[in-house]
C-alpha cells in the first residue's frame, strides 16, 4: 500500500488471504516517496515467489500501475478513498492504464474483493484452493437464503 493509513482498507485483503491460508506479506511502498523501493519491489516480485500483488493507493494512485510496469506478476489495484473526491480520483488513476500495462481494478475500498481475486488467480493452479473457493461460494449462497428466510418471517 502507498501509506500505512491505507491499512484501514487493505486489511480486508489480508484477512481474506489469511482466511484462505494464503501466505502473504504487507508492505508500505510509495510510488512518489519511495520510487527506488517501488522499482526493486516490482522487479523482484516474481523471483521472490509472489504470484499476485494487491496494490492499494489513494489520490494520484500510481502504485498499482507503476508496479505493473515492472513485473510480470498480476497486479490488482485497490482505489483507496481519501477525504477528497470520494475515491473517484484513485479509481480513475488505477483503471485508466495504457495498453500493455494491465491492472485488474476492484471497486473503491474493495480490498476484500481484491483478496478474493488473488485467491482465484492462485486457485487456477491449486485445486485445493479452488475447492475452498467453491465452498466459500456455497456458504455465501446459504447466507443469502438464510437472510431471505428471516426477511419473509418478519413480514
């Protein structure tokens, strides 16, 4: 993430990865304040065994795109909402990447979905992880049915 203040949002991605048993790391890497660190982090990501990077940033939000420009590892961008512009600036900064530098982008503050997308990427080559994802989907379905049942009972 671009700043430790982004943890309030990005912790949701970390929690999803933890829940699915996916080892991961958390790092503050600023595109603007630590550009050398950003370049090292991105260039070394694949060699260090990373299979995906979830990059959250607010404001100008260059972190996901800059990382994607220096690594072959899939990058998932999380636009972090700041006090100005309701996060739309972050969303547009991340989603409007030039051809050749893809960044998968989730909703503003959508770190939970970023974590789930990373698990799906990993699950494409890990059958046990894919099985856990399918179980998660069944649990979501059961939750919706339970909410529907409670709603109908309350009428």
